[in-house]
C-alpha cells in the first residue's frame, strides 16, 4: 500500500501530480498544515511538513527523495532515466537543485532577506534565475530532450513562483517551459482535484466564498 500525506495547495501538490503521472494506486492522507498537523505526525515527518509517503512500511520524506524513490519503484511510467543513462545526471541534479537552491533562494527573495552568497548554502537568487534561464534555453526539458519526473518538480516550482507567488520574472523561456510541461492530463487531473480539496480547508474557505458569483 502506498500512502501519500498531502496538504492541498502546498509543496506536496507536485507529488500529487507525480502520482498521477505514475498511474499507480495510492491512498491519500490529508494533513492540515495550516491549522497545525497533529503531534503524532512527527513520526512520519519530523517537522510536520508535507509531502511524505509510506510505501509498505517504508517512509520517505522530502520532494526530491520521494520523486527519485517513486520513479525508480515504478519504472514502467518511464519518468526516470536509468542509472547508466547519461541524462540521469541532469535529472538528479535538477531535483536536488530545485529543493536545495531554487526554492529557498526564491523564498528568501520574496521575504526580503538580504545576504551575500556565502551566508547561505543555497546562494543568490539572481544566480538561480540566470542558471535556470540558461538551462531551459539549452534543452526543452530538465534532463534534456524528454519529459521526466524532474519536470514535475521544476515545472510546478516555476509555475507557482512565477504565476502565483510572483517571485520569479516572467521570462519567455520560463513561460514556454511551464506551458510545455503542464499541458499534460496528469497535471490537469491533480490540479482539479487539489482545488476541490482546498475548498474544504478552513484556511481557504474565505477565498472560495469570495470567488462565488
């Protein structure tokens, strides 16, 4: 049994998309991180964050680790380059770079944190933006010429930070990339379902009521 610990409209939404891409059966366990996850959830995720998965008793946390684990566990989906494939290096690099560099650098920028590159392991926001612009100008997808699970994580990250958070410049290369990777049935299914789940979360109910005609 695969159990997916999820909070709608959160960082775990990327894993929701990934699970839909994989096409495997899973059970969803909702965690209300906005109201405060129950203390015993620390046995699954030590910081009471999402996402997390429990696969037949094996617990995996952190998006990059979950993505690598699941994509290797379900190779029939073709979302992970095999170990000896040269594109696997770019695939793994993108997954770790997104969560260890891009995500915290954008968060620091949005919150107005002023620092020099050596102050934090994730480096500078401008360097992250320049790197991703170069990378996505050189190839259509994160690992090269074909869509992989790395595009789920990077695509969700760029889509959110550029179009919703407004923490990333709307560069043509970013817009083209997001359009390319999100034009997939699995993305649309997960987004639709995530919005339905978000409507049931007390923290979002005022937002949904405000959008009601």
